[in-house]
C-alpha cells in the first residue's frame, strides 16, 4: 500500500523487539490490539484488549497461548465447550483462523464490537477490536497504525523525516503519504522550533522518561490548525532508531472546556464577568495598588425600580434592559477597569490605580449619566436609574468581601437619599445593617402575623391551552413597607435559616388549598412548590412532606416539588437519595430552570424526575436566536427520550407558544396565559378549563 512495507511484513520478533511489554504506546489508544505469533503465543497486547475481554493481568500475559486465554474465560463462565463455534457466555464468539483460535467479544460497554483479524507474514495474526459501524478495514496491506482510528506518526531520530503516517492522520491533514515522507513533525507543528523539538526528543533518547505527553496544535495542508494531545515514544523496532507519536484530536474537548470555563466565569445573559471573576480581579487590583502606591475604588450598582420594568413589560424586557445596562457600563469605563454582574440587577465596577477619591466620584457620575439615557427595548424607550455605593481600598478596608459589603451598605444609603445617586461608604453607616436586622426580625414575625400569601400561576397544555396544573408562588405583604418581592427577602431567609419554616408554611398552604379546591368539586390538578437549596438539604424534609400530606389529606400525586438544576447538582449522590425517598411518598419531582446549571446527563437519568422545566432565559429569544431555539428543541427531545414531561417557563407571545407546540413541548406557563393570581381568583380559571 502506497509502496511501503508495512508491519505485517516484518518477523514477529522484530515487531515485538523482544520485550515483555513492547509497543507500550498502544496503551494510549482506546481500541484493542493483540498480536499472536505462529506458535499461537501472545506477543503484544494493550489495555483496551484485556479490558474488552474483561480479564486482567496476570490472567493475561505475554507468552500465553490463545488456548490458555480461552480456558481463562471458560473458568469465569464466559465460554462453554458445548458451543465452540457460536455465541457463548456474555456474547463471546470463538473464531478459528491460521490454525489458531481466539475470542471475539460481540458486545462491550453496551456497544457492538467487531473483531478484525490480520495475518502476519510468518503465520501469526493480529486481533483488533473496533466499534461496529466505523467502516471496513482493508486486508493484508494495513499496518498496526492503520488499524486504529487515532492519528499515528513514525519518524526518523536523525533526519526527523516521517517513515509512516497512518490513514486517519493523512485524512485529517489532507496530505498524501508520499508528501508526508518528505516532511518532518516541524512542518506540522508551527509552535515548535527545531532546537525545542530536538531537546524534547533528546530527553527520550537519554531515557529520562519512556513517554512524553504534551499538547500542541497541528497545521493541515490548508493551513488550518487543530489542537492535539501527543504521546511520543522512542523505539528501535526493525533495528533502526525512531519515534512513534500517538496523536489525539482534542478539538471537542477544548471546545467543551472553553464552554465550561465560560459558564463558570461569565454571566450567561450579559457576558460580563461573574462574582468569582470579580473577586479575582479585585484582589489583583489591590496587589497592583500596593505596588504602585495607588488606591482602588469599588462601585456597587443596583438598578432603581427594575422590578417595575419586569412586572409591567415582562421578563424578556427586563433581560434586554440588563444587557443594555451591561453595554452602557462597558462604554463608560476604562480598559483597565472591570465591570461584573453580581446577580439580579446588581453590578460592580472595579476602578484600579486611582490617585484621588475624586476619580471615583467622576466615574460614578459618568455611570449615572449613562443610565439616565433611555434604553430602547423593542418599540419602547425605557428609563431606568441606579444607586451606587462606593468604597475605597485601602482607606475603608483590606478584605475583598468586606469591601463589597461596604459598597453594598453605601448603595443602600444612596437609595435612601432618593435613588439615582451615589454615596461613599462611611463607617457610621450602621443604620443599613440595622435595617437588615430589622427585616430579619420582621421575617420571623411575618409567619406568626400571617403576612405571607400565595399566588398561583396556571400551567397549560401547549396544544390547546387546557389547564393541567399550577405553581404556588410566595409573596410578602409587609404592614409598613407594602409588598416585598421574593428576590428581596428569600436570600435573607436562606441566610438566616428562616427559609425552612417559611417553606413549610408554603408547602402546607399550597397542599391544603389544593385539597380544598378538590373538595369543592373542581378538577383535581397538581400544585408545584419550589424548594430552596437550604430546604432541600434539611434532614427533616421527607418527614415534613409526609406529615403535611397526611395532615391535609391530599393525594400525593397532586403535589409536585421543584428543585433547581444547581441545587440538584450541588451533591448529586445525596440529591438522588433524597429524591428517591420523596418519590416513595408518591409526589412528583420537577427540575426547575433547566439549562442554567451544569447537569451531568448520567445523573439526570439517575434522578427520579417527572418533569424538566426549560428556563425562561432560553424561551425568551427562541424566535430570533437560533442557538436558543436549538437548545430548547434539544431539551424537549431529551425529555421525550427520558420519558419526562417538559414545561417551558416565561411564555409571553403567540410566536413562542407556536414554536414550543410545534416542537413537542408538553406544557407552558407565562404571562401570555395568565399572571399569578390569588387563591380566590384561581377557581374561576379552573372553571373555564382552558386559557
């Protein structure tokens, strides 16, 4: 083939080089390879081979006869003498060729396998295992390299010229074999100099290590680059010196790593650095300030009346506004500054290397001026303001967490001054802390004073609008401050631990109300209740749910518990255990905000889930954003494959509904159908049946 003498034309002793474990580079590929001599003795094998047989050393070793290998399998019950030529045991097949017998697994790890036999010139043979469907193999002209779907290269130790490049590599590079034989690895690796490469080879020649593993990029014939992982080994097979490189294209891995890194460090909505990156940048700015004898200003920005925009225009408009604010902030800061989104409508700006406190004031004024300009959201101009709290390092504190806390306190001071302004942190700003303590005390009294109430938002079938369920949502009517949104008090409740008794009240109230509606003769429907991360990890959760169901007399099938994706994956093994206990009670389980975390599909299959809910951030732009549409469709297909119901949140337009319905989404909820309504109003919706 290509005018080259391949490895099947060399004697087996030269092929194995006389060592106990020659050609160890074969251990770095995922396909099984074994070489038997004419005497039917095992000469070469790799890890993938004995793993495919599910037999470990010392039960398999160089020098053993293939018959002994068969006997080893027989002792383990995988081979019986009554079926010598057919399928045996767990899918093994006895094959005879070249007067030798060997085993061929037909199934391994749930995937069909084909065995490929290639005869050596001296009567020996090579067994190769490959996943079925990867294509036929050519016959005797193949080399060991050409047996595998991984890139392999062999080159001379002195000239560096390639002596062999396998078909997988040639296909990926776009070069013919005769072209590659006039080339060296340096022609393919633009990041290496001749000196660097030869120094690396020298360490292998001198025996410092057996195999050198490194990452680099290769350049194709069309000059495009792709990332690879290289396993480089020196060899003396056939009497000559050279090197063998096993190369794995890691493009998919690099893209996955990039995506994971992006998700872990940047806000998915605005593209800004998140809280983790913010603290890293703040510490770097502090170190730089120490070296340069400069100060660092930290600006904490909270948008004024952002909730009003969400309530009046919908969450889609709110998200668009946040994106617009992020762009505005980036446009007014210096290149050396950092703007981050800390969560919700909260942003932070790090202003390093300032000489005077006045520099921080100037930036705060620029930010407020930019925010005072209208933001065009759809066909509307939306006006928004902001309150900024400023703290200065090292004047106010040294600790990054304390600096952020100081800026947060100063921001509340700015809001108290009438909003759309800024305030510098002052050590005497204890009123802010006192206010938060007061809110915590108010939270403790709120349950006793019956200040909490529930609203219910219907869930409907996407195909015809039939109401098939509801979600219970908590609200707080403070006697002095009026309605306080959950985003303001839930974090405080979680931090203080009050979320546990509050969550129990929500669960009991929702279950009791649902039973009351059923007793009125209304159609029995499931009510969904959100569980916070703190609630979900509470040791008494399962017992509490069981007690409430027994107390109110609600059939468990009409209670649905929702946990967020991030809560589920915080400790996946423990999550699975808790969910198993909950499902034994008969309640339904939903995975909320799906797509915003980082789920393992293996655990997703392991969790006893009845429903996955597509987060509204993906639903918002399914008509205009192909990526969001693709994600939504993929989640729908995933839910169907796992036999789970799929509910889309945040549906606000007919076009969104049409897309979701056409692509098989089971249920939807959102402002398009109904805002959350009171317990007194909800029966009227149920009597209508459809929305």
